[in-house]
C-alpha cells in the first residue's frame, strides 16, 4: 500500500520512488491529479538528475483547454513494491501522479488537513 496525506492546501500528496536507467531510485513527493490522464509529470531538473532517456513529444491539454507539446521521458517507478516502466512528461511545478499510474488501484483519502491517503492494488 502506498500512503500519504492531504495537505493544508487540500492536495493529496504521496511519496514514490522514481529511477532512471543508470541512477538509484529517488524518493519524490508527488501530488495526485485525477484530472491528468498520463502517468507522471516531473520538473526538468529532476528529469536531468535521474538521466531519464528522451522518448519523444506528446500533445497535451491543460485544464483551461489550451494545447501544448510536452517532452516525454522513460522512467521506472516502484509501484506497490514492483518496478513499473512509465512515461514521464516534463512539466513545471510539483510532480504529479496521473490516472494512468493509478490504473488498477483503489484510491481513498480523508479530505481534511492531514487526512490519510491510501492507494491499494486491485
């Protein structure tokens, strides 16, 4: 089970391990974003530090409806204790966990300050 907590800003935050092909996994604090249908976003400095291999570009749409082109990289995430290959989109701001990474999981959270967040495999 993956656990985390709800912040005072009402963001559900978990900690995951992310690795590149030649780097040890790093513990990353990520916000769960159920409006994002990809796997994971990471800031450019973390992508560089993990030496993630470039996988191409992908079109995306922001919540305001505007389109953009994102650079995409390959990474390994330790998910429910198992390594899982994922596509990582480069983005500004906090790392985001999207619905593709959550697929096959049950997400529960107590939406109060400091509330419990749990992700279980189905």
